[in-house]
């Protein structure tokens, strides 16, 4: 809340510990929190790996402002962009994109509205978080999606009335939400997240006729909202061939602090090893991954989750196309005043950690598959030469 003093203290820094945090979206981290494979990688080097909120000393805010040096975040795009631009320097370690989830325009199901052009002169809702500590990521994607849907239909903001809806956005400070939890999935044991309107603050305004249309995410959220029978989508950015329209707090990105990257690169590489291993497994077992992700994401059910992720590469990468998607989101934030400072996305990207993790996994696989079948004492088995 804007006028509330919030404790931003964190647990004392200990480089024998690494904390992770993730958003409830499609990522290898959200699969791994059930598999535990990254924790196993850290055990190999004698480091504790735990969820951010597993200790009471950490509240939710490091997820948004990264005020914990030994934290690695895998989540929505807009908060880490704001952190790197205006709060502290981080490293961009990897990207996972959902390339068909740009956003939809929802109206009431029984309204005589079937095209964007029929929204001329009508009201479109736009949220405004009153929490000044965290990035207003939901508003950013709403505004970006609304403007894009208007533009592809030959319209501008002048053709509609944008109605702002301030809301407290303060559940992070609720004492009931500050009890320690070992796994992010435990959060959803406390909240029926797929039906919790705290995550859909404009839905009531649309249903009651205060506004005529609202932005929502394509597939996640959209299918939940349409399943009520009360809403329908009249526009969907995910159906356009233009891939640059698909930035709606996505791609999901992995970030760590510059302190961790510079002083303890082995901790970063270990995390990326886990993400590669889990991502490969998820790519090979999409239905199983969907059953895990359904516990945390906003798809309608397991089958809906599977349809949403079946074409997504779950192994994080830093491809040129994904970096451009990150740049699109960053440029929108800069152009609309959501960040004060610009930066070069390609300089933010740190591919060396992903590359080293891939090399390490290749060496380990070589040792597992080949060296165990060689006679003891061979020069190859005794050597210490590293591949790559």
C-alpha cells in the first residue's frame, strides 16, 4: 500500500544457501519445484537450495525488487526489467517464451458486441496497483495488450474510454500469507488461485457493467473466465501471425544479481544445469509436465495446460528471437513511463552461464555413458581434460 511502511529486510546473506522464486507460469522452475532436481545439483556442491518463502525472514518483495543477493528468479518479464533498469544490476540467464499468449479482449457473453470496432465510444478497464514497492506488471500487460488490439483493428485510445481502477494490491503483507512454506505450490493450498478474483481485479467491473471490455491473457485466465459462461473474447492477439504481438509479461526470464554472477558463478551454473535437465524432461513428457504445472498456473485444467505447453520449448535459451521479445517489453515500459532508465538487452544477457551448464551436463553424460564401460586405469578415465 502506498502509505504503509513495509519491512524489506531479508535473511542474512550466506553463500552456502541459494533461494529461488518463480511466477505461476510456464517454466522449468515450476516443474522442478515438484521434481527437486535442481536441489540435487546444489547438494552435490554442498549448498542449500530453498524457496524464497521457506524462511520467515524473507517476505514476498525480493520476488519483485531482488533485494537478496543469493536469489535466482524465474518469472514474468516486467518486474526484472524494472529491477535492472531502476533498482539494481542483474544478469539475464535464460528465457522461456509462450509464443501464442498475447492477450484477448473480453466482453460480456450476452452483449451484442462481436468486433473491436463495436467498442468505439465504450469503456475499457485498466487497473492501477496502489502498491508502490512492486512493479505494476498486470497494468503494463493490460495497457500494452489494449493498445495492440486497438491498433490491429485500425483504432486508437481516442476511439474508446479508458477507465482506471485503483486497487490495494496488498495481499503480500497479509499475515496469513507470510507463514513459511517449503514449496511455492503451498501458496495455492491457501488460495483457490483459479477462482480468486484478486488475480482478476477487473472481472467484477465487467460483469456488473461498469466497463464494457477488459484485457485478459490468452489461454491462461481466458479459458477460466469463459468457462463461467459470463464472458467471451472478441479479439485474440495469439491468432495473429505476427510474433512480436506476443509480449504480455512474457517471455518468462531467469535473473540473478550481479553480485552472485561475479562472486559465485558456480552457483549460477548449478541452477542452469537444473533448468536444462528439467526442461529436457518436460519437453519429452509434456503430459506429465502439464499435470505438475496445472497445480500452479491459470489454465483451465490439466488438458488445457497440455494444449498450452505442447509447443513450448521448456529448456531456457537466449535465442535472438527471444531477446527481441524481451526488448519489445522493455521498450514499451520505457515509452510508457514504467521505467526511468533504458538499457541494452544484449548487454543484460549473460549466455556464458547457460553455455557452461550445458558443457558440464555433456561431460557428466559422457562419463556416465562411456567411461563406466572402459577398463579401470585407462588414460581417458584418469585424465582431467575438460570437454569444450
